[in-house]
C-alpha cells in the first residue's frame, strides 16, 4: 500500500467520526449568598486574579488584604441583599435560564461556568465531558473584549483543559460588541423604554477599567487615551481597545434607536481604588446632569448581557437615587438582555458562526 493510500484511509477514518459539539457559557460570577463571609471569599478569588488587579504580586496582596477585604465585603454584602432573589443571585439565575434557552435553540449540550465562584469553569467542563463533548465553543458573555474579562476566561479554560489527557478541540466566540443580532436585541429591549420615558438624554454606562489596562492593549503604545477623540472610530490601531469597542457599541445602538449624537453620553462605572480609570465616570455624571438641564434620563448598560449587582444595585438603585436627589425628575434603567428572545437568537447565531455552520458567515 502506498503512502498516499495510507493517508487517504486515515482521512476517511477520521471523517466517519463527527465531533460531538457543545457550548461553554462563561460569565463573571457571584458569591454563594449575600453574607459577608461569602462575599469576602468571592472577592478574594476575583481580585486575586492578576488580570483584574494587574499589579505585581506584593502590591496586589497588600491592596487586597489591607485596603479591600477588611472593608468592602460588608458593604458589598449589603448591596447584594438588596437585589438577591428567592432563586439566588440574579446573574446566576439569568445565566441558567440562558443556558436552557440556548441549548434548546442550538440543539447542543450547553454548560454554564463562572470565572469566579460556583459553578466554576472546571465544573462546566466536567459537565461537557460527561456528555461526551469533544469540540467546545467557549462563549465569554462579555460583548466588549478586555484582558480582565474575556481574557481571563480564556486563560482559565486553557489551564483547565491543559490538565486533561484528551484535550478537546476549541472554538471561541470573540467580542460581539458590533454584532447585528446583539444590537437588535438591545433595540428590542430599549426602544419601548425610550418611547415611554421620552428622555432629555440617554446614558450608555459601561463597566470601567484602569487606564493602564487600556494602554497595555495599544500595540502602538501611543494612540489609546492620547487625545479626546481617540475612541471616535475603530481601526487597526485600536481594534482591541475595550474603550473604543464600548464607544462603537453606543454609536450603533444610538443610530438604531434614533438617538442623536448630542442626546447621548458614554460613561464608565464600578471603579475601584485610587488609580485613574477610564472616563467619564457614571456616578459623577448622574449628579451633574440635572444641573445641566437633563431632567429625564434613560440609562443602558451594554457591557452586561444579564442583570447583576452592577446594573440592578449600582445603577438601578444608587444611580437612580443620586440622579433624583440632584434634581432629576424621571430616571429609567433599561433591563439587560437576560433571556429576551432576540438575544437568545443572537447568541445562537454567534455559536453557529463559531462552529462554521452554513448560513452563519454573513454576520
């Protein structure tokens, strides 16, 4: 038998075994309960990640153990109690619901893992392994890419799978900040709120990051945060810039919903520590808007595909109170995508595209 014939036989043998495909959904995570010890344990895992607090080991340890963990868990536990449901954490509840809806739509095994807390990424990978999955689509549920979000998810997946003897084939869903289905889902959720409230202004509030992390993602080391309009357009130099992707999402959403450029602002929330974070800051704008004539405000949080502490408590409760106390008349936070049918369909299309299925290449 010639070498060519042997090669053909091997190729034919492989082609008879189609890989069993599955999906790994990953989001940030939540504490097990809204109690201080549970929140402390969760924050220790979360904030010990060098992609989240990207400082050298000793300064990171000092910051975490001397300035954050002695104080923040109690305050965060109080905040979690305000949004906790009888089913537990809203983020986990919405994640499980999306898992069920997506599994039904793509007709593939879907597992949910959290980068921090439970169920872990390792738990989800074991679930897929038990279901004989040997090709996994890793789907970080972060529309805009950042080392501290999608980057750490992929790193953890690689670490977990690297310890297995039989390593499955991997595909990934990349950042989907400009995906038409994702944007259409936000329009479906947000347009009724805009029509009802008729706001003076719209705020697109995204999760913040330290400025140094934005500069690290800049291949030119000279463009990002170098001038006020550096995020006004996406190009080769800033295609991996989280802040630029946020601005791109806001531009597309505003255009879809007929919000003129002068009637919306992009801002960033959830900053931690004393280092400069990307601006403008959401909490400061909420206090300033009424003094500038903005009395009716609608807020979108398009960095989150599921309602969580940062949307429900930080914006929906504290942000609302701050705006109204400063003189605002009407405040509405648009619910996140959660399991809206348009989002489930968009998520299914993103999975199919990652798998290279027919009809998905036009996204």
